C-alpha cells in the first residue's frame, strides 16, 4: 500500500517564496543579490537560503561519497579534477543515481518541515538559491521510471510563488565557471528546459545581458503582487527604480555549493 502523502504547505501558511535554478555559471547569484537588494529597499524582510547548505540532508557525507567514488573508480578522475567541481552531480553511476532518488525524498521532506516552521515565517520573502527543481534536473530523463519519480517528488514539494530558471549559453556559462565538463553543462541545461513539461509554472528567463535579465525578473515580481506587501513608505518604488543595486555583503546567508548525491 502506498504511504499516505500529506498535502504540501500552501502559500498562505508561509512567506512569499522565490526560487532560482539553472546551470552553473548562468548568473543566479548575481540576480539573487540584485533582487534581494531591491526588495529590501522596498521595506521587505528578505531571507536568502541555499538549498544545499540549509535543506540537503547529510550534505557533507553525500559530497564525500561522490568524490571518493570518482577518485577510486574513474580512470579519468585526474583529468576530471582539472574542472575543480564542488560536487559530483556530473558522475553517472547507477548506484549513485539510486542513492540520489532516496536522498531527494529526504530533502523534500525536510524542505516541507522548514517552510512550515515558525522561524521562517518572520521573513516577508524567502529566496532560494536552487530548489528541488535542480535536484530533478540532475537525474531527469525520458524513462518512465525517472519521470514517474520526478512527478512524485514535485507533487509533494511546496510550490514557490515565483520559480525562475535562469537560462544561459552552456559555452558562455562554462567559460565563466568551468567546474564541470562542458558536455555535462549542455546536458544539464537541456534537462532544465525540459522541466517545463513537469512544472508548467516555471518561468524561464532567456539568455540575455545581466541588466535585461534583472529587468525581466523584476517585471515578474511586480506582476506577482509581492510589492503590495511592502510598507507604504514615501516614494519607495521610485527609490528602488533609481538605485544602482550592488552585491550585498549584509545578506544573512551566502550561497553554497549545489546539491550532489
């Protein structure tokens, strides 16, 4: 008998939730910093979280297992080290894939508990650097088993109010952040774009200049109604529009490495 599945927390039970996903080097960190600063100028309390640092279960152990597996069994491991990856998500071993399936369910359960807990409810906005969508993109394929598993995982994941996939040219992203082989970056980008089939509410931000991407993201934020929650300070919107947003050193949480196993 299938286990009883509890409905995911509703938007009304938690702060406004925004997530950023995409390939490494797409510019997610920069856009998160821009958006966080602009929302804080509006008077909103913003909490930034890294999925790997604050949600992933046993993250250090998972990263260590993957690195040891790569070093011990992959004859090209020394070549792979030239990319200096923070984790092993590019490693495709059947037993690591099976382990990921189990760990991602634990991650989803922990995420649900976090978002329904009192500490996070004090924030007006929570911005996630990566989300369950990035986990699914790591294992996504057209196989029936993978698609069925992905649907189950996503059905039990709290739905963000805004979920962005920041798209980028794999070659350009690799040039900016060569942590993983280019072949993997291309495949990973394709998986992110295919996630629209499973998650229609995902908003793909097309590859463009940093300023154009920032403006498109903020346009979606405006249409979402989030700014209606902001205090009605004098000319707060005008100040936000005129402010040159700089990377914030005072954000409560810095971005960490992405999930691995």
